[in-house]
């Protein structure tokens, strides 16, 4: 089993000599790494937060870029504290059989107390101290299955033709999918809306503001299982322009 901790040296970790009138700026730490990905495997993200972007490419490996930054611009005297805070935000990657797992951990608030039945806190973001910004930019093979457990923020997945499962507490799920693929779709928002380019049955959920789209396609090769508690889901077809037909003698 291979365990890696994604660490980086960014703006905050380099030695600086600041002038007294140095302007405020955000502390930022970024890192990019490319690693082996299991053949026909699954990308699994647990407890991710912030802005997540996953796209496919024609390579067998995975590339992960993470950018951590403070929410506020800081004076030179406070930047060491900002870096110490970002150091507590840890992103690890671990290959487990046919899965590649990226997990995020960061400090908890003392108050309010955690929900007793949610041990890993993955669906109780109010109990977390999310006082930083975090971005993930991930490239995976086109045949990868994607499973995302996200807390607060955005989940953006572009061009992935395979199975996708995404759970989000608060924010938006945005998918750009190949126009010629067929999907068995189950997408629902408890307090929000679902927009879907593919054919499917739409349902409202009684008196609440929720919305659900179901497209049961027995001919579909792939499944979409998408859930948002507070926020929206958008499923868009990526329209690929067709190449013009070659000119024939009759058309000249």
C-alpha cells in the first residue's frame, strides 16, 4: 500500500524580508503531482471541501494539483500564522487495490458539538472550521469511475463518460458529459433544483423546495447517482462539432 501526503512549498513557506509598508496579501500553498492510477479503477474523494474540478485525459496516470489559501489578505506579521493554519489542512492520496483515494482533513470547531451519528463529520459542515480556501484540479483516465463525498463548495466534472457518484452537503454539482453517451440517472436536491439535458422524469418533493430527476435507461452503460442537500445539480451535454463531410465531385 502506498501512502503519500501531498505537501508543498508555496508563497507562505519561503523566507521573506518584508518592508514596513508591505501590502497585505493572501498566503497560498500549491502543489502538483502525477502518480500511477489503477487500470479501469475508481477515483474516490472523501471529505473534500472548496472547489473540486475533475477532468479526463488520454493518459493512464492521475495528476493532482491542490491550492490552499487564506480567505483574507494578511499583514506580513500575520503570514506565519496563516501558513501554520494551512499546514493543518492535509490532503493525502492512497492507492487501495482498484481505487485511488484522496482524503482531506482539517481542524474541527469546538462548538457546536458534532452530530453524534456522523462520526467522520462528512455531512455536518457546520461543525467544521472552514476558514480557508481549497481548490483541487484533477486529471484522470477516461475510463475511471468517480465517487465524491464533498462537504461545502463546488463539484465540477468534465468529460467523464463512466459512472459518477457525488454527494454534496452544500453548493453545486456541475457535470459536462459526452452528448452521445446514455446514462441511468438518479439526481436529487433536498433544497434546490436539478437541471438535466438528458431525457428523464422530473419530480417535486411535496411541500419542500427539493427537486428530483430520474432517467431509468435499461440501455445505458453508465450510472449517475447525485445528491445535494442545499444547492443545485446541473447535468449538461457537451456538444462536439461534427467535422464537415469531404467534398464530392457532385458537390463541387
